[in-house]
């Protein structure tokens, strides 16, 4: 089981003259956790994930990823970080099975890669999509294939940008349960951008709450999700109920 951590310090990121991340610092995120990333549209969630993944380079600040106590060089991030973006390709001339195989370990034999891809697709209940082209799949089906593609690479850090946005409720619950199961089984760290606050409260061990490119709060769902915070960040009035130890958010206006 791997020991992983991600530290974000003083990130400044802009697209042209538009500032997206403003001196963003996050306390270390550690192995074995599902961390939810919450915030209004355009608050910088996707940019933060892209920056951690190495897709986007910050103007200032650092992202430090360690694996078993050793810092990973930025050029090696792609070997240890899995990233599922918000916008998924739908026109690639590949079948779902071929798409999943692309990310399988280069150290595996051809036969081993095929077996691993088939096993992951079976676990995610998408084996029936194996020989269909991506262009033939719905948005939700492509999200499941993208998740499978990430899992076969066995990343130490999993970054998912709104992975449930095109899924029905049953599949949303299933995918997030799979994320949590992978984290528990492997010691990986998952950072998930998500809009459904109740799903984040149910499946996440820790939350990062953002607004206008800054971090507003970091901590457990039970400690963080208060009417005051939700009013300040989302401009809605809420009532906090509880199902066992899990907070349940009800909007009242």
C-alpha cells in the first residue's frame, strides 16, 4: 500500500488577464482519503485539478507530490497521477476496450494488459460496452469508460473533475463507491470536484471549499457543512439534517 501526499502552496493561476487561482494554499492531502472539491461554477476547481495533474502550469506557487516519502519530479507526475477531465472526447476512433487498454501499465505483457482492462470493465459493470466506439456512447457511458481507463493505470493520486455530471443517480452512487473502495484498498488519494453537496458529504472524508479562486474552508463534512458556510459560498439558505454521522443538506430558499 502506497503512502501519498499532495501539498499546494501559494498557487496563482490566470488565463490571460483573468485571475483564476489567487494565492491558493491547501493543507497536505494524504493517502487513503477521498477529498471532495466544492464551490460555485468558475471558482477554480478544474484549474486546481489541472495544475495538480501537470496539465496547467501556475504563474506562481508549487504543487508537491510525494510517494512513500519521496517527492515526485513534475516530469514524472503522469506516471503516478490519474486525471479524468470534465470534457471527455467522444469522437476517438477507438472502442471502449481499446481506450481502457491505452492506460494499462507499460510493464505488463500484452495478455496481462488485456486481462486487466477486462477485469476493470467487469468490476465497473461496463463489459457490454467493450466493443462499442466512443462516438456511440452516451456522456455517462464515456464517464465510466474514462474512470476505467484511469483505474487500469493504478495511480497513486486520482483526480476526477465532475465525474458524475452525466450519470443517473444509481451510477453516481456506484462510481463514488468505487472511488472510495479503490482508495481504501490501495492507499491512493482521490480528489473529486463535485457539485452535489450531499454526495460529497456521504462519500468524502475531507472537503475543500472554494470561492473566487481562494480556499474558504478545509476539513471533514461534519465540521464544515454549516448554514453559514453554505450561505457565504453558494448564497443559499439551508438546514443541516443528519443521517447517522452524515450531514444532509436541505435548501430552504
